[in-house]
């Protein structure tokens, strides 16, 4: 019986060590998740700060810093590319994308179901050109 008791004792010690290590792993995982959450919140705060700064300085002639102008130009280029990709996605999904809010609407929609913007450009076949012909001439809503 001495050998069996020794095996049980060693097994119990090993299980205790594994349990302790698992507990440490769980604690570390919880702390890591909390750290990631705090970093994410911090990153979002910086993004909000950057968006606020951008919005407040965009088009402001008092901002003569060429670095700002370059960054603003790059952001505007990114915005245009994002809009083009969103339009391509809408086209593949057989949807009409609202140019005002970006919502995808059914292909037969006249108005955006999100913001109410007019979607059909009957007098102009060039939906992507941005010309003034795209606006409805005789709107029943006015």
C-alpha cells in the first residue's frame, strides 16, 4: 500500500500544481483582456480627438501648417476611395447607396430608408459624376 499512497500523493501534488497554474493563467488572461479593453478605449479617445481636431481645422485658412494640409488632403483622398468602395459593394449587392448617409437601399427605392435623401437620378445617367442634373427637378416634397 505504500506505493499506491505515494502515487496518490504525487498525483494530488501534480493536480494542485496544475490547478494553481490554471488559476494563474485565468488571472493573467483576465488582466490581459482588461488591458486590451483599456488600450482600445484609449485608442478610441485619440481617434475622437483626431476627428474633432480635423473637423475644427478643415478648411480653416488660419491653419497654414503644410503638414496639416498634407494630412487633410490624404484624409480626403481616403474618404473618396472609401466612398467608391462602398458604392462598388452596394453595386455587387444589387443595392443603391445613399450619397448622404451611406445606407444601402433596395435597387427600386426612390428615397433612402435611413435619411430620406432622393436616390433616383432620372434626368442623369451618370450617378457617380456628382453633377447638378442628379437632383430631382420637380420634387413633390417641396
